[in-house]
């Protein structure tokens, strides 16, 4: 039972990070970012592809994904959103259009497996990302076997949530 609770907590941790991003974007900029889910997708792709193409481990790939996604978000803000501040419906529609563009760009680049075309490292290869030895396996906690990778997700989320709280309320 504790294992199932832990799985739910790790999945909820990911959703918490996504919700924090949405809340900060709306709270700081007054923009409902309809492309937020696509930004999460870009971060996931950067994490996976940096591991496949650059050979980075997850401890380097995750910060790299944050940096790349933040730079993409900055580009979107400078080119599109900046001109639409104070116009809620316009920013909503503009970011929705950006979301569609990002989706289609990913489909063009990584969607070939849907057409029966296989390129080494794409498609099913994206599912087989190696996890560092330190995050593999389980450990015992309160009589239950807990997955180390899920514990890592929860720990990182807790640290990022605390850092977010600190930045918002203490700076």
C-alpha cells in the first residue's frame, strides 16, 4: 500500500512543478500561458535527447532542460507576449497558437515513427533512457520497497518548491 502511495506522490510531484510554473507565470506576468504544457514537453525532450545524443547523465540533463526551456520561454516572451501585456484574451490566443506551433515542430522532428519510418535514437528509442546506478533499484522504508528514482523526483520537487517559496516570499 505504501508503494502505491509513493507512486502517486511522485506523479503528483511532477504535476506540482507544472502547476507552480503556471501560477508564477500568471501571478508575475498576468498571462495565461496555453503553451505551458508544450514547454514541459520541450524540457522532457531536452532531458532525454541530451542523454541520447550528448551522453549526459540525468544530473546534467535536468538543469540543461531547465536552461533550454527557460531560453525558449524568454524568446516567446520577447517576441510575442511582451506586445500583448494587459490584453488577457490576446495573450491566451497567442500562447495557444505558440502551443500548436511547438506541437507541430515536435511532430515534424520526432513523429516519423507514426509513418513507419524508424531512425536510430528516435521513436521507441526515446523510451529506453538509462537511469544512473544511484537511482536504480529500491530501498526499504517502513516495511515497503520504495523506488529510488521516484524518491529522487519527490526530493527534487520538494527542493524546488521550497526554493520557489523562498524566492516569492523572502526576496
